[in-house]
C-alpha cells in the first residue's frame, strides 16, 4: 500500500511541475503581448498550443496513474 502512495505522489508531482512550467511560460508570453502589438497573433497561437499540450500531458499522466492503480490492485 505504501508503494501505491509513493507512485501516486510521484505522478502528482509530475503534474504539478508541468502546470508550474506552463504557468511560467504563459507569464512570459503575457509580458510579450503587453510590449508589442506585432506578436499578438503569434502569442495567441502559442497560448492555444500550450494549453492543448498541457491538457494532453495531464491526460497522459492521469492515464498512467490509472494503469498503475489497476496494476497495484490487480483489476
């Protein structure tokens, strides 16, 4: 049971770090938007791309966590 909690903790830490890194990138992009009008379309496209990647990564991590739980409880 302790091994399961270690695996869950490890996966949650991975999701936390991915969300933090996405937040930092979005913060940098927001500063770029304020500085120039030329980058607005590029920044908006990158913003949508980053959100899509974060959703895909979070979904992947949750899928791996689900498989680990099934493997631990042998469903």
